[in-house]
């Protein structure tokens, strides 16, 4: 009967840096990439040994550009990977050479330990202990399996009693840490009394999963847990069956079967090479493949991302034609929202999604507002100037052909795009404005000769009454404007898609 750790799941804000650290520096194998089972618009990556064996797995939910969480009690605080005992010096040298933050070596419970931080600040310990891998990786000093997790508990006695059901018994103690021991690994239970509660976010470990023999064991555990906090029904995650619950201190725990494993939909030699979409997301599989962030494995060709004033993301199609569409989302959206729409109207065009910097009660916007129709004029001008600076930097940094760039904005994104054209003429040559209005109280009249614009409004859109002012400002500035009102509301429709595709085909950059 298996016992001990199955996997743990953490949260990353930078998928490429995450892949470079875990598959590159640590040398783990990326054994699965999938859209999230709970949220299809969330990429989920699994790393492990050569076969993705239970007990070797670290997985990551990708929250690109999201806020960092807060360390505190109720949190899985650290993860420890076993490495060959004689390799600690080699790993120290590797970390220093790669400029990765490292502390140690020190000895903890008699074992040599290096404490690293991954690109999100998550603590990863390398522990020199002889724990052979179930399926060894090519590098002889690569991590072999999970050695431990550290739980920060403000109820350590209750947590220890709860974890006994997963095969853990009381072992030695050092200072504020009580070690719990199973047949395969350990849990270090650290007394978190006096700490603040943890807050979920990037750089945090979301949950830890323990091994179950089979579905019957998961069902039996569910019955045994009774009224445990946060207890869920069984979930089919395709690669394992599991359920979730919390211990008395609030740690999120998963109980997961060993099988069927990651080779159920991918041959062992090709693990991690294909992006999979869960069956229940089949209807929007095409859209999810465009929305989920792309990355390159070590040694593969990549786009080196630059540190520019706006969070942004590229989607590169399979057969790019050299053109680019810059995407500006609506209120509450993000840099990926418009990618499915844009990919449908121009499937061979690279997409550059940009995220607005204004934040209204956690909602992304492009500029501040006082109410639904009154806008901060100074902020509009400042953000338009910053957006121009971003595009100047992106064109130079990424080697983009400015003559082959089109812009597409929806709602709040269309509003800032309209202001950008009026305040900074010459930057935008082609623009599709979906539900755009004029947000400038005193709009300038620049020379927009040579600028082509499609403006699509909706007859049932409550903001449509404000669109004619934008239309007038663009026409008086000399833009070639195609303004249409569709029998639609504020939301986008199939009519928008057809109109935008036909217009862009006529105005496609050469």
C-alpha cells in the first residue's frame, strides 16, 4: 500500500522563468502540460522524474503577472527534493554560477541542505539523502524524488494527529519543527503560532497531495473524513482521481490515486510535449490553445521577453506571416482575453496582448474613472503616453515591423486606443475599435491621414450614444473610418467577428 507524498502544487507568475528553473536548472522532466481542470484558462504544468512517478511530482498553476501571496500559517511553506548526498557541493556551484539565490549548506535533522528560491520566491530545498528515483533522470545528480514538505501550522498537535491517517508518525524534533515520518518521505511540521494567516497568490504552494492506492481508497478516505473542513466530492483529473479537504490548521490537502498516470494520453517517450485540454472543455479547446501562455523548453527557440511598462504576452501561431495584432482588453479583462477573437480573424498573425495598468477594486482597466461616464483626463493622457512608450519599446526590443502592426481594442481597450490615435498620431496605422467611445473631453485634431479604422457599435449597447463623438473626432482628423452599428449589445457577437475579419482581410498589411 503506497503512503507519503504524491505531489504538491504551487503558483507561478512567470511560466518561462518557471520552466527554465525546474526543467532547466534542476533538470526535472516536464511530464504534462494541460489546461486546468477547474479553470480551463489556467495552464497547469507537472514536473517529475523520467516517468512522472507519484512521489516525484511538483506541479504549477500559471497565473501570469498576478500578485504575490503572503506567507503565513495554514501554508505549505517549503518543498524539499532529494539529491545524491555527495552532490551538495556540485549543486552549490551550479546555483552560484546560475546566480540563483542560495543559502547553506546547513544540516537539518542530520542531512545536508541547500535552500534555494525559485523565480517566484518559493523555497526549494535540496537535501542530500539516499532516496533512489523510481525512474531516474539522465543527469546523475538530478533530484530523485520529493523528500519533504514543511507545513506552517498554528495547531501543530492537531495537524500531526490528522496527518497520521496518511502513514505519518512522530519522529525527531529540532527547535520549532516536529518531523513526521512515513515509509517514503517526511513532513516537517513547523509551529506557526503567532504568524499571520497565509494568503494565496504567486510564489505560494497551494496544496500538498498524498498517495492513495486506488479509487476505493479515496472513497474510504472520504467516508473517514466525515465533516472535515472543505471536503469535496471525488474529482476525475484524468491522470488520477482525488478529493480535497483541509486539516485543522487550514492546510489544503489532496488525496490522489497513483494511476492511471501521465502515460494515459501520451507515450512515455513523449511526456510533456503536447498541450492537453480536459474533455469537458472540448467546445472551447481551440480558444484555450490560443489563450494559454506559450513557453519554450531548455534549448528550444524562444522570444526573450523584455521588461516593458505594461504586462504583455505573445501568442505565436504555427505558421506566422510576419504581421502582428496588438490587443487591448475591456474592463476586467487581461492580455489573453481577445486572443481567441483575433486568432479567428487572422490565424497566421502573431498576437501581442497587453494588460492595462489601472486597477479598480481588483479589476484591470486602462485609466481611472470617477463614475461610469466620467473619466480622469490626466490619467487617460498619461496612460496613452505610457502605451506609446511601450509600443516604441516593443517594436525595438522584439524587432517588430511597425508597418505590419494592427491594433484591436474592445470597450475600455477601444477607448484608450481611440485616445492613443488622437494624442499620438502616426503610431497606429490600422485599428479595430469594438464598442469604442470618445473619452477625451477636449480631443485634439491631429493629422490621421493614412490611418484606417473600423468602429463597430451595438444598437442595444447603453454606451452606443457616446460613439458618434469618437466617430466625428476620427473623421475630422482625416482617418479613413468605416463605422457600423450592429444589432447587438455591448458584448461581442458573431457579427463582430465576421465584420472584423472581412475588414482586416481588405486592409491586411503587405
